């Protein structure tokens, strides 16, 4: 079945450094979504990418969808302590529901 | 507007007991989902529903049952609880399958 793989599993950065997490699917995706989960919280939707090669920005966050629609990345510029949490990518499996990667847990020290 | 509401927030079950995790949404979403989250393992899809009266299995359905008698409610039933079902359970909903999901705050279940 479809799998969504995400790396790295953990990342620690100093405040102000950049951060990137990568997502790869074993199959072509119709779309990909990104979620953020704060410690002890629930996943919260960040963005959806649909088109091949699409790039979207939200302030310091940049999301990319690969040309083949099998990979994606989330880049955070100049991390802040408020960026702490686990970032999940999720690919839509046709006819079912979102399949989530295992997530990348980001910690930030000031 | 409450969004997706899950009850209870915490529960401890003994092996072999049964329980129902409640989920209700007030956004008139057609699609609803149940996921479980284990540490370091992301979210695994248990069951989902595309509308009232329609349910289907996800990645890890064994040991669980669901029903969808109304658009608002999507309860998850655990029969004969086992320690492997210790997890955090999230209910979510979306208007359509290709739109963002809104998650509830979760139910933390421990089976001892």
C-alpha cells in the first residue's frame, strides 16, 4: 500500500537557524497536506499543495511539491521558539483518506 | 462553533473491557475519520466515513468498529480492549476528501 516517509525524525536547532523536513511517497499523490502538532496538542492544518512543482509561502515557512508529485518539503527560515512541535506531511490515497508520515519533531533552543 | 469534539479526554481500561470513543462535529462535514497516534509512529488511519451510513476500513481496523448514523457523529467502538490499543485517538472531519482536516483534541486511552 501507499507509504509516506518523512525525514529526519528529530531535529534540534538554535533559534535563528533554518530547518527543513522532507517527505517522500511510494506513489504519485493527488495532493499533499502539511500539519503541525504542538506538544500535547492535536494536528493543525498548515497548507495543501496540489500542482506539480508548486511552491507556497506562509511568512517564514516555504512548502514545495515535487515535479513528479511524489515528494515535498517544508523549510522554515530563522526558526523561533514558537516553531517547536511535530510537522507531518500527509498524502491523499485515492478513494480513501490522508496517509500521514511519521513526522519530524523540531526542538529549538534560545 | 465547537468544531470536532471528542469525549472522553482520558480513559483507563482493563484488558477485555469495552468502550466507545465519542466524536461529533458541527461543521456539517461529510467526511469523518479516526486515527490513532503512537509515539514516533505518526497517525494511522483506523476507519473513515464519506457520509451517513457509509464506513470503510483504514490501515489498522482490527479490534475496532464504527458506525455513522448521522452526519454529526462518528463513534469508535473498542471491543475486548488489549494493551496494544493503548494510544491517543484522534477524530477528524473534512468537507470533501481533498480538503483540510479538522482534528478533535484527542482521547488518551490506556489499557492495563
